[in-house]
C-alpha cells in the first residue's frame, strides 16, 4: 500500500480537496480523504504544497505508430491499397519503445487513444493505451478497440486522386462508408458475401469488425474538418443509428445547433495549436471555443501526435483560457471527458475509489507552462520521479 | 398560430400578375401559404407586410446546377463534381458533396432563387443521384426538399473525353460502347432485383437502379446531338423508365418524338461559348420552339457554367426570343419544380404549398428589377441591403 499525504487534490468529478490524502492499493485507488490513518502502508509520499491530478488523456494521437526518429518514410498509419480496412488493429502497430511515449509520460499524460490514419475511409481500430515506456502489452493496453477510425474530406480525396482509385471525391467517400455499413447490417441478419475464397477471409473480417459499431458498442471516429463533411458523417450515423465521434471538428462551430441536438462528441485539435497548409483546416477554431462550454457538448482534445507532440498538449491548452473557456472545463476535457469519449470512464479520467491509480503530482497548476511534474503514477506504480 | 399577411397589387398567381389588390396569408408555423384573398378588407391583429407596389412572385427554381459541388475559390480540394474512377456510378449522392455555405447560395437568394436541383458532373456515363435543396433556411439538413431527384447520365463528348484519357479498359471509348455498357448495367440490376435473396442485403447500386426502374425517379440524361436523343428515347422505351433531357439543343429537330413520350427538357443558357463541337447547335430560340410544341421546358444556369445569379437574365432573354412572360416564368418556377418532382411543395403561389416567395421591385423579368425580400417556408431569409442579417 502507498499513501500520498497532504496534497491539493483535483478529483475532476468531485470538488477540489485543498488538503487530502490518497491511499493506493495494488493498481487501484482505494480511498481519498482528508486524513487517512492506515497501518499497513509501506510507502509514504509527502505532497505538502503539491497539486495532484488524475493522469491526463490525449484523445487523438498516432503515438507508437508514427514513431520518432524513423529513418525513412515508412507508412504506419494507412493501409492505402484499400480504402476500407476496419479489421486492422492499431495495437498491432503500436511500438511501446517510441521515445515520444516517455516524453509524454514525463509531462503528465498517462493514457492516449492510439489511432490509425485518415487517408482511408475506414482505416482501422483505435486502441486505448497507457503510456508505460517499454512496457508489456498486457500492462499498457486498456482496450484494444475503442472505435473504428475513419476519414472524410480532403485526405482520402487527395491521396486516391493521385493513384486514380475510388474515392476521388466526397460523394464516393460517403458511398463507400454507407455501403460497408449496409453490408455489416446484412451480415448481422445472416447474409454472406458471394466471393472467391482468396478474398473472402478479408471480406468477412471487415464485416466482423463493423459489428460492434452496428450494435452501438463502439463509435465510428470520423476525421472531418469541414462543416459539410461533419454533416455527412452525422447523416450516415443517423441512418444506421450508430454512435459517432467527430475528430478534429474544425468547422463544427458553424453547425453547433445540430451537434448539440444530436449530442455528438467532438475531439478538437490540432488546428489552432498549429498552422496547417490544408484547405479544409483553414477555419479559425479556438476563437469560438467558449461556445462549447455554454452548450454542454462533450468535447476533448487531441494533439494528433506527431503534428503536436503529445507531451505539449497541456501547454497548448493553457492558451485557450484567453478565448473565454475556464480552467475547470479544460481539465475535464483533458481527463474525464476524454475517458468518456474513449469508453474508458470506469477505469481512468478522475481520482475516485476503484479507478486505476494513474496520478500526476506537480508543483503548481497543470496548465501553467512553468509547472514541473514531480511524480507520475501509472497503475499504482511510480513510473517517473523528478 | 403565428400568421403573416403580405399585401400587394401584383400577386403572381399562376405566374401572371392579377393587377388587383389582394393579400397572401402565410402560416408561419407550417411554412405554408394558407390563403390567397382578393380585396381590401384585411383582417386586423395579424402581422402585416405591405408590398403594395412590389411584385410578389413565387421563388425561382434552377433545376440543373452544380452549386456547392464546385466551391468558389477552394481549388481542387473544393471540387467534388466528378468521380472519374468508374464509368457507371448510380449509387453516389450529390448531397454528400454539397457545401451549403458556398457564397453562391447567398447570391442565389439575393436574386430570388429559393430552390435548386444539384446534380453530379458530366464526366461519367452515370454520375450519381441529384438532390433538391433550398438555398437558405438553416443548415443542410433543414434545407433538404428531396434527397433524390433523379440519376444523372451523360452521353456525348464529355464522358468520351474522360474515358479516352483513362488508360484502364473499364471505360468504353466510343459512343456505341457507352450505350452498351449502360444497358448492360441496367440489365444486370434488373436481374438482381428479380432474383432477390431471402436475406435483405442493401446494395446501393441495385437500389439506385430499382428507383429508376420503378419510375420513382427519372434518369436525367445530358445529351446534345440528334442521335444521342434517339438513343436516350430508345433506352427509356426499352426499360419503361422516365427520362429528362438536359441541354439537348438538337431537341428542336425532334419535338414530335419528345412530345409523344412526354419527356421534359432542361435548356442550357444559350449564351455560353461553344467550347465543344456538340455545342455549336445551341440556339436562343430553343425554349420557344420546345414550349410551343407543348413540351415541359425549364431554363437553367448550369452553375458554374454560368453563375446562378444570371437565371433571371436567362429567363428575361428567352422572352426576347419569343417566349411569353408567363411561359418564361413557368420555365424558372413550376416546370423545374415538376422536373425535380417537388411541385407538390413549391413552384407556384398556391394554397397549401410552401411559402417560398420573392418580392421584386419591378417585373421579375425586367433586367432592372431586384428582389427586396425573399421568404422560404414563410421565414424571411433575405432582405435587400441587409445581406447577412437574417437567416
């Protein structure tokens, strides 16, 4: 057992405890209280004057897949020969030795969504992982499939135009997405594709991968920047009554009414953190950010690592307070809301009893760029100590 | 119930000014025209707008545009007109590529155009499904009038040009080959529909053909030449399907056959530069000749060929070449509504239809006239000098 004493605790889902203790047993948080007395504690950490946050979550990264220091341009995100590959698993390409993981963890990020790319219409299964550097898969994997990643808009259009393969425009992208969902619906009802044995395995795998989407167990996570790409994704999700998460959502501010009405979760960023040469991400996102917190929309942020390094996500968000969003909703978006979007809110995202003991102890407010991270706990173990 | 009254001396019932004082009663909750009353005794306690000296006309409709598919000023990434990877694609939908915030929607509104038919481009033999949407009134989903108004086909030089550029052999290179491929696809779809499996599997391509074969929607065939019109008519007879001819300058030589088969025609604006050989037969008298033969004719801008704001100019010009004012107005209101299959909802000022109204400061066909106020479903969506204030 491990006891953290006298810290300022930000449980996120409960009010702030200005001086309190956290008891950790094995991998889980056991108790949070103002003064915990326990005899069987074998390690104490004095957090007097320190701030304790739940481990931060980056909701959209390519960490581990798009590694740092790759020596030649190898494609790790998109299996581009086929626009529809929902059966590919991001976790199969995830390298826990990626130096980006260590860096991110040392800055307080403990969990991320590691996703496939956005060139394909459906590119694969996004995974929820913890950032344990050089860890074993059974330790760092939270869930292997938290959503099927897809892309609409410019990315598929641009790439497939260059190789003259369908889809070269938005109409065809939407068709491919629709048809694969119709196929999956038919497959649930007992339909079997009529194909030769060489392609049949692939085809069946694709259909099986889409079943949890049709059954509303996991969402489609669609990369969409422009307002009408977002509406296309929404329209298709409505047709099949499936769950949807919009990634990037640059122009979502033009259609907030519709997004609020249908309660579509958004994963914002990295537009606004950085300049993009792409046509579709030209909209200035963050000057509208305050409308989100007033409308009670579920939103989180993604660094889209390596576009912005995951490690710098809290620094990037610190600037958003200038645009009228308050710190507590920023902290929520970086913790519990991200966990909700990933479907892992029972395990991570807040400091509560029986949740995983992923904690960050800092010497000041997390959004202050000068703040130093003192300790990082993942699964109840100290993975970083300054 | 929220109601609105519009008073005017020039209400265009049936696209003709009555020259008599009267008023329209609009039910703003339903967005419909509730009543048209002639006389001066206006009921009190209802919100009233006085357009006495203005011309109150139904909103104009352009049934052949590519509005929002080619976005203004967005380069190649904003161009979703043609999917040239396969020659026959009845399953793709124009609605999925429409940028409804393209500035030309607002410009169309300011010219009194309230509804548009948006079709995919002409590079494929079968290019996809068109849609009919309002030019204003909220976001894309609240603007939809009809999601599927027909499947766009193209014969002639444009698909031929694209298929000859394409090096793969899935594209037919000749006009004979194109017609044969089209027939092959329809026949295959027919066969699939007849041999329906027990388990429902929705194949969007077959679904699309089924809608055409059951006469739910027409094939909207882009044709220019004489013999292409013959091919189109023969296909419509062979499969017993509805067709609409788009552009069809040579139709003036075939009025009897077209009349007999009740085929509507959408005319291209004649004042485009003939960039292809097939366009040489464009004639300014085309609408007049077709209308006089009793054919349903619509005028269109074919935006972005001519920008959509010139629809009024196109209608005005056709009067110069022989159409009467009523005929000309029909060609940009009721007839396009019929072609789009939305004439139950809009296309004229009549009781029970949606209140899509433009109030012009003169005759709507006069080049100096301009709309001062435009309503869609009874809601003000444009006011002169107040470009973005309402919507």
